[in-house]
C-alpha cells in the first residue's frame, strides 16, 4: 500500500498514513496541546509529498544499503 501525507484542516498537524487509494481521508488523531487528552478529530486533506518508500525483506541490510560501508 502507498504512503500518503495528510494535513489537518483544523489544527494543521501533518501525518503519514499507509492507505489504499480507495480509502476515505482519515480524521486527525493529534492530541490536543491543552493537556486534556482530547483528540482533534478534524478533517484532513491529502498533500503533495516527496517520494516515500518502504523497504521490505532482508536483502537491503545484507547488502549494507545506506550504511556507508563497502
């Protein structure tokens, strides 16, 4: 599943979500800064983001991908 970035229209927080294209936009689950434990619950909008990817499997580690060695 692709990773999308959503921004809350109410509080402005951004979050990444792994979702299907057909799924509806999620509601904001950011906790209020007031310290009362309330969740924002605002509507979100999908925003353009830089390309993201998810590494699966063990091959990238065995090949020392990204470690600077080799």
